[in-house]
C-alpha cells in the first residue's frame, strides 16, 4: 500500500486528540470528507492551546454544544483517489 499524506494526517489527528482529550475521537466517513470529533473533556480544556493547531489541520472546524456537553470537530476533505 502506498503512503497517502491525507491518511497520515487523519491518523495523526486521531492520535493527538486522544492524547489531549484522554479519550479517542470519533472518525466519521462522510464520503468526500472525514469528520473527526471529540467530546470536550476537562483534560482537553486544560490543553486547549495545544488542541487548536490540531483542529486547524482540517479544512474547517468548530464547536457544538449539546445537552450532554460540548463536541469539538474538524473536517478533512479527501481528494480523488484517497482510500
């Protein structure tokens, strides 16, 4: 299998958010993009300045407030041919 830089970024984001939040993020295949989201934990809040550069690796990112808490997310657009 050939090295794909987009897949490497997705794996890196997942690993970095796991380390920062203390829980693994959810990775959602959206067809032409991948959405990575994580619950905003106390651990993530304490490391927020380290998390912002991770979120900026996405083509867009944001924060959602739900009745259960907050979710931070980013989207990585996939180019044609990415597995």
